[in-house]
């Protein structure tokens, strides 16, 4: 039987993962005084109504980056926190982009884990106020969080560290299929992967932005060596020892390199910082 609603899992105390029909996942963290919604998905359901149904605290909304599958539901909220380098990206998302993404991911769910109809893709009737967020700390009330700027996947990508619960929410910044195709160099991605790797003494679990991807029944954190594999892939590109595969990404010529269990996809014109 297919699930008719997005799946909510409590992955730690007061820490919820919301799987949007296998398209992406969002996170909701509760403290003693406030909550925090991390990402808004593709925009295919009443996310605000869902959060309001199980949280009676005031809460903020923070985007890890401006891509369609993380910023697609921003219209449901008054204010959105996002790194300034990704504001224009999020602000200029179109209905057609969101529809196309949902259509492509729904087609991958061949086992029909989720019952989804394309008419569920919402049209925006407003744009929220964007609040620029920089690297630093925020406190939900007895639950301090630290935000790190980790460009590479996008210029404004961030990760969120919850030291008390030893959880990192890394979204798409460093995972087993890291896309570096939004104007950043491989060197920028490498520096951010090294930055994330340096945080490993402070977290035990690292959740990316696509847990339960395309209907896969896995609500798991990333494997331990993912950061090292991404670092090795970046270094092999930069020292020209990589076995490079030519690919197409949305009509663009890109390259892919695999190391261990991870791969990176990048623009061959954007390798080194200048």
C-alpha cells in the first residue's frame, strides 16, 4: 500500500525528519523555547500545516541552500533564513522547475512507495521575506546549534551542527553523490568537505537532504567514510589523477569522478579557485 502523506520519523528526541514523497527531506528541531524547520522541500504539500499540527512553539525556518528541492515550499512562511549567496537562487525558482523536479523523482519511485499526483505541486502566490544568515550560533532554548558555511554544492550551502545530540544536518553539502554544478569550483567543495570532516569529533550521525530517496525505505544517517571519499575525489581531480567520466546534467556537459563509495559531479571549467 502506498503512503498518501509525507513520512515523519523522530530520529532523536525532539528531532524529526520529514520525507517528502521520496523527493527530499526536511528536519524539525524543538528546543525548550523555539523550534527550527530546516528546509521546505519541493512544495507539494501543506508543510506549514503539518508542522503546526505537532508543534505548539514558535519556530523559525532555515534553508540549507536555494535549490528547488529545498526551497520549493518557501511561500508558506512569512520569513525564511538563508545564506545571502543563495537568496537570488531561491527567490527566482519557477513553478516549472518545481514541477519538473517532482515529475522526475516520482518516475524513479517505480515501487510506488508514495501515492503522489502531479497536481499536488503547489503554485506560489507570495514570496517570503529573506533573512540573511551567516556562520554562527543560534539557541532554541537549551538546544544550541552552530551554523557553518560550506559552499560547493551551491555558493550559499550551510550545515547545522547539534552538539548536544551529536547530529550534523548536512543537506547536500557532502554526500555520496555530491553535485558541484551551481557555479562553485572543485577546490571550494574540497575546502568545505575538509571543514565538515574537522567537525567529526562533535557528531555521531550525519543526515543529508535525501534520506529515503525516491521511495527507498531507509531512514539512516550517512556512512562514516563519506567525507573522506568526497575529499579524495576532489583531490584526484585537482592533481589530475582522477578517472573522469563525461556526463550530461540538465543539458550541460559535466564530469564525474568516483572515490570509494562517493562521487562528485562538477563543471570541468571550474576546478581551481582564482
